[in-house]
């Protein structure tokens, strides 16, 4: 895992470009825009600063692997994969067309997608299996799994959390996209998760909290985690806002999913540019 | 000095040759008791969590390992069904599921467990999974033969492992994907697999004593089904008895009905199975006597047909 140097402004431009492509997907048939904008800063950071893009393209055995377990946020991942050149930006035009595999959940026919997802509570067990595989192959890489907080309702996730601790899978890093919302309700109103950090700690994991939209905080957390010698799996609980970046959408349950017309698209693009210049 | 069982020895020798084979279990060690102390890394016990057993196996398989996942058939195929279907079936990952204690499992008196542990719909479920191969060996010899053929897999395999002993019967050399005729004869064909094959061979002995001509087929490969053998059976036998320790839906009985309908066959077919019910738990002999699958009852149905 390496940390590249980058300029904060460049990063903000990078994310804004990605978000514009997500908006385009929301116009071309709709996507889970709220979820995508919630974790897109983290995804953008991983692909622009941590991952070796050439290794991912060539699928080398020692590449870092990302599993987007909250698969419905995939529009954000498609946009990031296009932004770093793992897939072409032209390919995004195929979104939801029958002859390509860019639909509402990830499919491994898309370069950069390591495993399909969509059904909640699978991705971490897949990631645990991959972490075992790396250990068996003596490969020094990292397996990153992005979980939704609503997804933590699934018992299978907690099985994985127990097992990863039991086997000291220190090559496994989970990022919880903690936007405090699940499909219809606030997490704390339905099935409260707090104190989530204590829960992970109690299960033996190394834990960190970060602001999932603050690039400096994200970078600090990933640096801290890569320097952490604890022989345990680790989790970054990234506090996020669903629909982050467009005030109208932020923490608004109406914008978990978005399906926009041309006019709305233009308007939201303008807002993104405005918000970016504010930073 | 530990006495290793043949199944364990086979797995160890496979791993010695191929370090990409990983044994996993959801704390079902009945056929793997001596494995942990012989293996360091290629054995993973995930504890009582069948969903993760499959998810972890899928992660390993995706990165080029061959996971052999063990569990009790009921929990393996039902608790983890969606993981099997979605994470192994859809991507067609070469992988092996070894289910123990299924149907009227005689081994270790498996019939005593009661309804929670009864796997009487496992074949139906595994047949539903895309790209899945389903095989129900009748004894240890067949199970070991199956393990010798894992390089042929291009998707997941479900082994309905029911009998940890070898039967002393004469049989043709094992051929992957092929079912076999064990007793040759005319008029009546008895089709079975797994635990029930042994029972059917007892029925066969009694029928032979009465000079009642019949054949017995071992229908171990249930998906994909061996159509050559089915064509032979429908061509040569007026009456076909399908005997299985499974509910009436979705297993061999259904396969035979589908084949007959697709091929316009009007042979007389009799189905002997668990119908749609759980069986009463108890010692194996008592449990089987309480079902339609007792050898005496099967014999009576055939001889009076």
C-alpha cells in the first residue's frame, strides 16, 4: 500500500468530475446517487492515491483488491474507474444498455470490479476469503471492503467480523460508509448501530474514525492504518453524508436513488462546480 | 500414532500435490477429525457460520484456490443457499461442497437428529443452482473417485456424502458424469443413489431369490443427468422404480418425470420417497421402517407391481 502525493485542489477536481459522471448515469436511467456520493471521496482517494492502477489493469497477483459490498453505490465506482482509466469514459455511455454490464450493481465483467455484489452482507465474507488467499500465497497486498452501515443489519457481516479477528487477518481493511441512513430510515431509528466503533473494538478489530468527505482526514486515516503494526483486521468508520456535495440531496431520503431529466442534470452540474470553488 | 481415515488421507495427498486446495469447514469435523494437526494453512474452520463458509470459499476460488467446503447438508444447502447460488453458482467458480448427514443417513445414526438436521430437499436445492454439478455417491469408494476428478470442474460441485464406508460390490470403473448399472436384468429397473442404493441392493437380493428379473441402477450423477443411461432405461424396462431418501419434489423422481415428458415416454413409473414430509427421528433401523423406504416395503411394491 503506497501513499502518493497529491494536491488537495486536484483531488477536489477529480471528485467533481467523477460526480458529474454519476449525475449523467442518474440521467441515463437512474442510479443510487445518494449512496454513490456518500462513499465517492473514499473510492476516489483509494484509486488516486493508494492503488497501483497498472497492477489492477493487468490483474497482477499482488494488486490491492477492493470489494464494494454496498453494491448499489456502484455508479460512484464506475465513475472513479473511468477517471483513473481502468475503463474508458466512453464506456460509461453504455450505462444500462443491454450489451454491456454497467447496471445498478457491480459485475466483474467490468475491469476493476473484482467480485459481483448487490445482495447485502456478502462482500465481507468474500473479502475474508481473499485475505486468506493472500496469506496462503504469501502475497503482501491489502483487501479493502466497503460496507454500508445499513448493511451491518446482516448477521453474515458479523460472522465475518468474528472470523477475521480469529485468524488475525491484518491484510483486511474495512471501510464503513457511515451515513446513518439505510434504504428508508435512519439507522439509529431502525436498528441502532452505536457505538459502532466500540462494537468493532470489542470484536478485536483495530478501529479508526474519520470524516469521509475530508480528504486530509481520509489521508491521515489511511496513513495511520498502513503504519499500524497491529496484527488484526482494521476498520475505518468514515462518517459521511448521503448525497454529499449537492445540498438539496444531502441526507434527504428522497435522493437515495436519483433519476433526473436534462434540466435537473444541468442544474446539479452547476451546483457541483459552485461547491467545488467554495472549497 | 493417529489412525487417518481414507477420506482424510486422500485429501492430504491431494494437498501435498496441489497447494491450491484448501479445506474448509463450518465446524463440522466428522470426516476431518485428524486433518487440523496435519495441515497448517490449508485448513480453515470458520466456526458455525455456513454463509461465511461459502463466501470465504468464493473469495478463495476467485483468486485461484480450490475450496473444499464441509458442512452438514441441511445447514450447508439451506442456511447458505443464497451464498451458494449467488457467490459460487452465478460466477461458476470451481469449488466443492461436501454435505454430510443427508436423507436417511445411516452413518453415525444420522437419523436420530430430528427435523432441524434433516436434509431431505438438498438435491432439489442444489439442482436449482446455475452451473452446479450434483453427485450423490453411495459409498466411500465413490466419494474418493469423485475427489480424483476435481480437475474436471468448471463450476461448483455438491457432493451428497452419505456413507463413509465402502460397499463390497462389483462395479464398473468410475467414469465422471456417468451413472452405472450394478445389477443387470429385465422388466423392472430400480433407480437409486446414496444411502438408498445399499437398501435397494438388499431388495435386489430378495428379488433374485424369487427369480424376479430386474436391474439396479446407481444414479449418482443427478446434475447434469446422464441421458445415455436414462435412454437405455426407458428403452429396456417397462416398469421403473425411483427410490430416494428425499422429498418427492425436485430430485431423481422429478428428473425422471421431466425426462419422460420431454421424450414422450409412457413407461410405468413408481416413486418411492419421503413424499413431502419430515421423517420420524430415531435409530436408523427404526427410522427407515417408519417410512416407505424400508427394504421390505420396497420389495412388496415391486413384486406386486
